[in-house]
């Protein structure tokens, strides 16, 4: 079993709970924040972590984040590599508000999972891939 060291930067943030259902781990807002429509903000998540060697974290909104608050993660996902592991390397969620919103301390705003680093790869230039064309962008399920 891999271990993740977690430093809580705010004593009021609820502790991360073990995964019961699914593969993603919820993270919470470390402070209450009011957003106005069109405003961008970095929501502090109240944690710094040391990921296991050879791993990185993918941070994404929870499926309910847009419905509840109208927030969109500005970079679609966040990538946190294993070198972002200092005592003050707080995890943050970058968002833009599509409507006025009040996010409260400990609201579950995003989730993460860890994955192994991409393996070493080499790119080989060719004149053909030798495969049949599938139909282009947006072609899934059209044949």
C-alpha cells in the first residue's frame, strides 16, 4: 500500500477520509469564499501532500460543483507532480464563477486521484500508420 503524507494547513478543515465508493478522493474548501459572476479565484484546499515517488495527482471538480455553485475549474484539470511537496505547497483549485456563489468552509469542491507517471516513450515519424480511418473527429457511434 502506498502512503501519502498530508499536512493540514488549517485546523478547521475536515480530514481526508478513506475511499469508500469510487476511486477519487474528495477535497474541501479551507475557507468560506464569496464569488461574483465572472470572478476567478484560487480556492485553498487546506492541505499540502507528499505523493509517493513516481506518482502525480490529477485534481478535478466534483460532478456536483457546477450544479451547486456554478463554478468551472479554469484549467479543466489540475496536475500536481511529486515535487510539489513542501510544507507550504498548498493545493488550490483555480475556478471561474458563472453566477454569484457562496462556498463554505469544508464544502467538498473537488476531488483527486493519483496515477503513475507516464512511462518513457519515444516518438517515431512514419508516413503511414497502416490503419483504417475511423471517420474523423466526432465519428464515434456513427457507423
